[in-house]
C-alpha cells in the first residue's frame, strides 16, 4: 500500500467536498492504526514522527465535540488556557494546514465574501474563510492579544459575533513597556481571565492545575533550549527537520505533557545526531526570520542542495526565563512581555543580533509574508543591522498560505543567488 | 587552452557565448549569439549553442564545459552546471569593467540590481523586481504596441521631447489603459513616451536605493540599448552609466568564464 497515493486521494476528496465532515473523515482515516503506521513509517525524524502522531490525535480530540474549545492567537500564554482545561485551537496555525491541504483558493474566496480585503495577511483570511465554510470546530471561548499582530483581535471578534459568544471573547492588552506597572497591568488581566473563565465553565478555580501547567511549561522550555544549543553545532543536519513545523506545540501546547515529551524526544534525537555526525562536514548557517510557506515548496531543498542549513528559526528562540509556578499570573505576564515582537522593533533586532552572535550565523533570510505589517515594517532595519555586521540578508517576498503568491522560478533564483553569495564568502 | 560556453536563457532572449580560456583565466570571446527564446527554451538553448559554435568554427566535442544561467537554466540538460544570473551577470560585468560596484540589469521580464564587493569583485547583495512586469522590457513592448509606435524610436523621441505626462499606474495592464485614455484626451504620444520612460526609471531608481548606490554603475540587458531609458536613469541617478559593447551578453560571458571551474 502506497501512503502517498492514499494521501493524495484523501486530499483530493477534501478539495472536492470541502466541509467539516470530510476533515473529520480524514482525521479518522489518518488515526486508524494501519494508516497511521504506514504514514509515520515514511517520516525519517523521530520527533517529526511524534509531532505528526500527536497532531493527528490532538486534532481528533478537537473535532470530537467532547472538549471545550478555545480559539487563540499565536502569542498567548497557553499555560493559562491549558491550565483551565480548555483545548486550544489556533486558527492562524490551522490556516497553515489549509495551505498544506491545497484548499486556500476556496477559503480565501469565502473570506473575500466577508469584506476581507486581499491586502490582509492570508493566515487570517484563510482562517476566516475556513470558519465561514464551517471547517473549524465551534469554540466555547476566544482569546486574542495585540502582541505583534493586531489583525487577530479583529478577525477573532468576527468569530465571536458570528456565534454570539462576545461575552466569552477576551482581548489581552499587552503594553509596549515591560516595567513593573506593565507587569501588574498584564498579570491582572490574566488573573481576571482565569477566574472569569472558571466561573463560566461552572468550575472551581483550580490553581493547582495551573501551577502544574507552568511546571510542564518549564520542562518544555528547558528541553527546547537544549535542542537549540545542540543545533548550534549540528552540521550533519536532517533537512526534514524544521522548527517552523513545531509552531503548534511550541506555542499552543505550552503547559501540556505532550509538549514536554515532544521536545524531549527532539532534544534526544538531535543529541544523537550531533554525536554521530561527520566531523568534517561544515555548512553555512542561516537564521530564518518570520514563518515559511506551508504548501509544498522547494526553498529548504535548495538550501540543503547548496550546503546551507537553518541553524535557528526566529519562532524557535527561547526568549523567556523560567516561570515561577507559585506566581503564575506575574510569570506569564513577564513571559509575554519578554517576547521580542513586543514594542517598536528594537526588541526584535536585539534578539536577532543575539542569535547572530551566539549561533555564528553566516546569513539571514527574512520571509516577507504578504500583508504582515508587524514583520515587513522592519525589513530595512533588519537588512541594515545585519549588513553592518557583515552578514548578508535575503528579504524573500512571498506568502506563507496562498500558493498563488509563490512565483517558484523567481524564488528559486533569489534563494540560489543568495546561496551563491554565502558560499563565495 | 580550453573552450567554454555560457548560455543565458531569459524569458525573451537567449544568448550563447563561446570563450577560449587558459589556466590563468586569460580569455578571448570567440563568438556570441543573441536570439529570441520563443516558446521552447530547450530548443532555443541548443540552437543558440550550435549557432555560436558555427560562428567560432568549433565542433560540439571541442567545448570543454558549459554553464547555463537565466530563468530557463534548468532546461539546459547539456550544461555541466547551472548558476544564477546574479552571479553570472556580476562575473561578466566585472570582466568588462573591473571597477563597477553596482549593476542594473533590465531584461525582458525582470529587472535586478546587483551590488559588487570592492575587494572580492563578487556579488554581495541583489534585488529583483516583484512578479509583475512593470519596469521591464515587456512593459515597454506592451506600451509601444498601445501607442502604435516602434519601440526603437522611443530613445530618439525621449531626447527630442521637452515635456512629459506622469504615468501613475505601475501595473502593465492599468498603464496600458491609462495610455489609451491619454491618447483619447489628445495628449501627444511623445509626451506619453517621455512619461513612460521616466516611470520605468523611477522603479529602477527605487530598487537601486534599496540596495544602495555605489558608482561606477553598469547598465545591462536588452533595455540598455534604449537611449531614452539610459538617459533617464543617468539623469535620476546623476551618474554616468557604463554600457557593455553588447549589453545582452554579460550573463552568458560570466557563465562561460565560470565554466572553467567545472571542467
């Protein structure tokens, strides 16, 4: 039995019958033992294998109707949401799945009918379209923040209004400063959410469960940090491994045992690769900024072919200190405020410069995702900062979700041209 | 002594160039061909190669190495290596003008700016136009058709016309509609042509600014043969541009020169 053939049949079926039932059917087929083992046997990396198994299991749970679902934007304190016993569902991440399934022409069309302009980021447009097409499970709660991206707050409000749960929609206001006043302001909001959601769930506030969530988060953090340390010196690098595939566990599953297990497996796998790697092998190291296209593309294969590896993705960077489980709200507020994407861009530059020096990077690729103001607005400064350090920068214009904005020939020339520059230094 | 060939397959034209080159990399251009790519880039590459061989009085088996470049480079199955037009243009231009630090290449369907390192003479940065045809040779062709004026006359018209009208649309399709509307309003075609040439120059200047202007600057690509564009860019940049003896062959020259590394 050829899994690729089965996969393409299933995907074609979804493309032709785009509805929530076909998604559920796909998840059911994928989670059946023979198919799951066939599927995972084709995955070379142990951590990627676990990532896929867990994602399928997780998505099955999300679509089962047995758990209260919480929609959330990317940069939220998911320790809080998981600690409340809610199942996080990240529409922006799921928009990436719509790209992988090849259904964005339909989701984007559905969003345009809802007055979403084509200059808005396709993560949000595709998510709105998927919601309109009834592809997402219905949420009990919705959370968003104004950290980095303020489109989430608006498009998520649209979801809340559509299903009349505006009283269960929480917009977390993250200040631009990180002084004590800001920490208090933010931690009070998180505390309010914890008690208000518990009340709406008719549950007694369970601080012990929240504390355990923070303990798990610390364990995950430390494994992820160790994995990053290993990557600094890992040259015999598995091309199939890419931190940009781990957005869901890195953000949405913070506080769960699954994220702890997953990042421990990752750390162990990379450690073994480091021990067994060809000591002579050297590759050029690149820092990847922002996200990547989530449909089939050849960017990373081109890099591999040209002896270049992504040493770290901006989204894999551990930017926060360990959390204090005895002070959950203050800790989580501090974590949110440590995010390099907070503020006017100076924090992001500072963090990227830190990565450049500690990871000895040779080049930077900033994927300039269409419509993403918070990232693209900093392109000039990113370019100047790294160029002044003698590090070449490629600003790669494209779209993470919409394949129609992926001119493959032009992207190939840009990436290969950049690779030639790096390899000539 | 070795014989090498560089083939540059662009969206509009294909160039093949044959070099004789020794181990010290002293070279001589034996022949070159500039022809239309047409709909079959594979055939265009092989046909140009054969014509260049004929011109150089060489047989196919005498060529020691072939490098392909340009957007159609992957289709040249008989090449030993594919190298991007960024590296090939930079190599070709620095062979002709060793002091050049910025290259502006305006081709049929894309335009690019390449920054050269003063010491290594290698490219250190580049920028290519986005996926639309504005600011390229194709843009000019479409406009010439809409104006019903031969593209070859654009340069002369630009130099002999005082005033211009601003062309506000950068999109090729909208610019064409704008031109049709201007003609309808009785605006002289000469003024429209002057405005069109400035609009292309503005797009190129914006790209140069992003990469950072460092003189001397070389202009290459088919559009470099248009004296109107050349003058408009020189006027805006306030820099005298260097133009190769044949602006379309620098990519193929660079490819042929680099081919010695793959013998």
